[in-house]
């Protein structure tokens, strides 16, 4: 099954959705499309240089939100059936769009490919290029196996720490997947990762736009956006997505 394009979705609560739109368009150097959906809950972040979009926002009516992935494929039905055979189940079938849930509970969507091919550029030394799937320990190995089997044309790699596993997409696709094994049993969730040439400089810009510092990690900084969503600035190369000096 070939993935033609990928989208990172930031899901944010309805009352703070406007703040999310303002923040994420600012840090990604994009502008908003028209709003879509029965409740005008979907919007795409459009690059200013004519490249194809790879980030979307969704207003959610309940809960704190999070993140999820959309996979654009030639045959939505075939992709959904393959996912089901590997342990996923269908949440909603909207005809041309199928919403699924992975074995660990991660939501993702299958959507028709519409010719997207041009990846957005690096903006001011950073690029939103990864969705991290935070997975409880008891389901981590199952989840790694699921995604590796569903995306056979992606490179499946051990991460920089034992609790990480990377799925690197074919050249030209804009969004990577990082699986992270949590240190406690709790429901699966997901967050966005931004690759940064200079974490501190990017952090300062994001804080100026309303983000709040949460914590520092080994090669990343956790922030909270103005809509309450957690995300990470990572010290990966924004061009390639990889660590400048990989550590295993």
C-alpha cells in the first residue's frame, strides 16, 4: 500500500480554536483556507509559496484535543481494509474518507490523494514535520508492528532512545511518525513535533506568540500552545528530519 501524501492534524477545543489558528499559522508561515465541515470545524494551513499543505486543524467539541494523521492514498477502501486486517477498526465511514483507530487507540484517517507533491519549505529555521504517537507500555510493541506493517514503503527504525521508534516516509512526503513508549499505563494520545535548527531561538519566537514552557528533555523542549495543546520542539534537522548527530 503506497502512501501518496500525509497531513498532521492538530485537534484543539472549540472555545480556543481561534487561538490555535492564529498561533499555528504564525509559526508555520501559512494562512488559513476556508473553514469546512458541518460545524466549520476543519481548516487547512496553506503555505504562502504555493507548496502543498501538510498541516490541518480541527475544532473538537469535547476533551483537550491532541493530534492525528491523515494518509492520502490511491484506494481508500483498500487502505482501510488493510488496516482492519492488521488490528485497526473503523470509527466512521464517510465514503471518500474513512476514520480508523489503531490497536492502541490512535485515531487516523484515510483520504483520497489529490495530486499533492510539493513539500512546504523550512520557515525561520523550523518545520512542523512529525506526529508523535504516545503509546502505553503494554501496547507499544503491538503498535510499532501495526504501523510498520501498514506502511511497508516507510523505513522502520529504532529511535535515539529505547522508548522511541521512527517511521520515516518515502522521499518527498512531509510528515514522519515517531512512536513513544510511555512510562505508565494510560490512554494513547498524540502530539505534534517541530524540527528546529536552533531550539532556543524557536522557543523564544513561540513564547512571544503565546506558547508556554512545560519541560526540557534530552534533545527536545515541551511547550503548550495558546489553545492548551502540548507539542515539542526537537533538535532535528528541519531539512531531513533526522538528528544532526544520531545517538542510539
